[in-house]
C-alpha cells in the first residue's frame, strides 16, 4: 500500500492505496485504538481481485491533520461518517464498498444508512450506530466491566492517563479484546506511532464523552446526529462479522441485529477471533468485502 494525502472537508487525510486506480473502490476503516495498518493483509487480496483499495487514517490518527486550529476535535459518530463522504468526494468516488470495525465500522454503518446510494456493500461488526438518547440506561454488569476504559475517559484523570500512557492503554486493550491473538512487539509499535498524533487524545476523549451525553458535539454535525437518533435501517447488501472471543463487544442477539438491516444480509461468527477482525482474520474480511460488493438486492 502506498501512502497518499488528500484535503477532505476539515481534514488533510493521510491514506494508503493499492490496486488499479480505475477499479471499483473499497474503503477500509480502522477502529480505536488502531490505524490503517490493520488492513495490510486484507488490502492485497482485494487489490489482486481488481479493486481500488483505500485505507484512511481516521481523524486523530497517524498523519491525518485538522486544517484549522479552531475546528472542534470531535470524535463523535457523525463526524467520522462525514469524513468518509468527504474523503470519497475529494477522490471523486461516487460509490464504494465499505468495511470497518469499531469506530470505522460505525462510520461505515452510518454512511450506508444515510447515504445508501454511495455504498455498494457493507462489512461491519454489526449495526454499530449509537443510540445516544438511551446511553444513560445501564447495561448488564458484565458489559459495564468491559467498558471500564470508557468510564475512565469520562474523568480528567482518564484524559491525563490517556495522554501519559496512550501506548500502554492501547496494548492492554489489544490483549483484553483479542485474547487469542498473539501480536508481536514490532506489530504493535508500528501502529502505536499513530497515537502520537497531536489530536489523538482530544478526539478520543470527546468521542467517548459525547456518546454518553457528557460532551457537546460539533454543531456542524448536529443535523446528522438528529437523523441517527431515529436508528435508521441499513438497506445496502451487508455481511456482518463477529469475533467469537471479542472481549469488548460480544455478538448481539441475531434477531434484534437483523431487524436493522432491510437489504440482503449474512451474519458470521469467526471462532477464536476477537475484536480486531482484519488483523486476526484477514482472509475472512477480504472474502466478506468481495461478497458484499457482489450481493444484489
């Protein structure tokens, strides 16, 4: 994958690209705490199949930068989705198959729900659009425990902790969320460099506070948030991948998840795979992307 940059909306987005420039577009979106290198074993398979593969670094990661110091460092879900459509516009991409997990999966789901004409197909770890209006309702204690880092980030101690120990927190989360993935120090170090982005902490803290109503959103994205409050269905062809040993977001009830998808949809649980799907199961991720791109409603 070759590094590139493009100006898109409020950002100068760094991204990796591979495959023929005139091929059908596939956009792969990483999560927290990760970066575009999550897809380094997925991209070659898609590029080899003739797709133009684009992997942006999300706002607050890697070499992606805000263009204006006055722009709010928001990590809210609407901002992440707007970045995807701005990225597509900047590169002249009308439609693409979108794939993602964690933050990236949420952005992909939102684009597929609100602008389905831009999306050929979707691969995600489920219906990931946040119901912020219900965020104050407690989950079962086992799930509240898995979200310990989110409660930590609601506090100024948590902000200070992420600032001082971003790599250590990320490494801990990788281990907790993907207990069967034996990643090496070199693999982690290459991605941890992306967390040195000057906006990483501000974007992450705002993201986790906004979803619980504890931080204001960027007013520019309020119209999108209002649409998301209705839990819009996803009508595009979709493949849902769940890691059997995901240590932070276990697979939800199939029936309740399926109710959010009104187009063709297939659901798959991957054994001995945790949270970081493209790193742990790159072949399954690549196959799902190809499948979603070729599904018909």
